[in-house]
């Protein structure tokens, strides 16, 4: 046990279509204080918004903390807690000999943040009445409907590279 401050985080991501406009939200609770963080991208995926919610929460912390991140994304929770994301990075972002990992830009950011903080990811069932999870869901859905979000460079860059490989933009 360390003397780091403990922060409980609840996160969610949403997409209107998948891919489509996306939003993310995080609620950070520490003692009697709470902070809500939201954002979005104009074309992205649900998995990327789930990841970006956790990243935004960890980036909002001003010093190293012990953090419990509650998420309804098995993709996010399992990849971190079962060590898959660490293995993908160690293997040059390969899931196995034939498959490359996706969302590597966000996995790299997240793993770097997990090296700063002591982070545990906990899966929570979505839409099951947990007040903080429900709050994040509403915030993420609202953010996904907002216009004017920036480009998701990691996602759209991957699309452009795939289109180029197929000769679609020659």
C-alpha cells in the first residue's frame, strides 16, 4: 500500500454509429471532490471512445495517484488487466504472428499513464443502475451529439492508410 491519494474513476464512451461521431466521459471522485471530464471526436469508434475516457481521466490527475477505473468496456478492462496491451506493445504492436493490434496510439498513451499512476481497471455491467456509470453514459452520449469535435487522427489515419494500400486514392 502506498501513500498515494486514491481516486475512483468511472468512464464511458459512446458512438452514434460505429464508426461515427463519438463522445467520452469520466467522473473522478476523490474524498468529497468530484470532477467530470468530457470530449469527443467527429469520426471514431466506440472502443476508441472507451479508451479515451480512461486516458482523459488519468491525464486530468495532477500528481501520481492510486486509481480505480470502473468501465463497462471489457475491451479496455481485459486488455489492461490480463496484460494483453503490454504484450502487444512488447511484440511491436502485434496481437499474434499475423494480426496487428489496433488503436495502438491510444494503447501507448494509456500504458504510459498506467506507468505514472497505480491503476486498477474494474469491469462494471453497463446500464445496470450504477449511478456513476449511468452519469458517464449520459455525458458520453451527449458529447457524441455535439458538433465540432476534432479529428481522431489515430482512427482516420488508419483509414487513410488502408485506402492507400487498396489504391483508392491514387
